[in-house]
């Protein structure tokens, strides 16, 4: 006997539901997440995005909000695409310390309360010195980066327990590659400890301090440059006198915030035969974190050896 139209529809519906149920049981998990799904991660800059990729490998989908070397994280205004990515992120890595406040603002407006947020400054345990300001550029501090790597591994494990061994193994390998950088800083300290260095901004200070170098730059100069303010003429002259007076062995120059006053410092250093070491806040194109920092430390060592 031919099946009625309603009977045929009922059978088709039942078969479709059974097929969907079968697919779910073979490729899904208890929470409905596909077994092949990657952990969505948002990093405030490509520095942290690259560290996440080292640890998460092909198990993560990483969005780095700031990846252009010409963008200043201090004043960056994120767009709707960033907002969407943050609203869906399982893990968020920010620098903190006032460096990338836009992340917290967007997390709040996106109502993403479930994301695991890793704040590198908090992980570092660093605070502002008495009467001074916090140097928030903690990715130049290798012990802090090692601790951040562990926190990233733990957060990814919580989001994806099945791949815990992968994250732990990769974090261990990443930290092992940080060790030679700390070793090179120790060597510089042994050979050049106590020598003076000039900076344009506080960006590289954790690296120079770990290398035993003493920052001779007037604090008012580097603070004004960091904030985008004009440097008072007297302070500028004090800074330029560091080079002609032979008080420093090297100038470490932030290429991302160059301007007339920092260019005067660079020119004064070159005129006095003082080596200039350029650094950046975000990853240069074609570099990963480890290669970038290796180049920075090596450049500092080479400049001091001249």
C-alpha cells in the first residue's frame, strides 16, 4: 500500500534526526563542541599572539588585535571585528598595566564573562617603584614571559583538556628556548655591568637592567616621549649631553615612537660615535618572539662590544 504524504514526511523527519544524532555522537563532545574545533584566543598584540601559537600550535585559533608596527597600543581604538573576536574568545591574553586597556573595555561591552583572561603584568608580580611609575613592557622580561607561558598552557588545558599534553610539552620547549636569552644577558652583565645606557622610552629597560646596565636617561625625557608630550628644553639638553659627555655606551631607541626629539638623540649619539640599538614594541614582520628577542639581545651585546 502506498504511503501517505504525511507518513512519508514523518519517516523522513525521523531519519534526519537519527542521522544528526549519529553525527553528534561520533564527532562531538558532551558540550556539543566539535572534536576538531580549535580554542579561540584573542591577544592584545602579536607579541602575545605569537607566544600563544608556540604553545597551542594547531590546536588554537589566534587573533592578535595589534599586529602593525605603526600602531601604538597606548592609544589604539579597537574595531567591531576585534569586538566580535573578543566576545567569542575562550582565552584572552593582555599585557595590562594600562598598556592595552581597550581589551578590558571590549570584554565588558561584549558581555564575555566566561573567557579566561591572562594579564601579563599581574602574572609578573611587578609593581611601580615608590614615587615612580610601573614599566609595563613586561614582554622584555624573560622570567615573566616564562610564567605567562605556563599560564597560557594552563588556560588552554582548561579550554581543551584532551590536548593538555601538547600544551604542556610546547610550553616546556618554549621556556627552554628562553634560557639562552637569560644566559646572554648574564654574560653581558658580567662583561659590562655598571655601564651607562640611554633610552628613548622605557620599552627595553627590563632587558637592559637584566644585562647589568644603568639607565642614565632623565626620567622626564623618557616619560614625555612615552606619553607623546613635548620634552622641556632643559631636559632635552641633559639627555643630549649624555652622548657628548661619554656617560653612556649605547642608545636603545624605540623605532615605533620616533619624532623630532628622539631623532635629535639618535643624531647626537651617532655624532659621538655611540652605537644605536633599535627596538620595537610589537613583532617586526617575518619574526617570531624568540627570534626577535634573540636579535635584540645580540644587537645590544654587539653594540657594547664596540
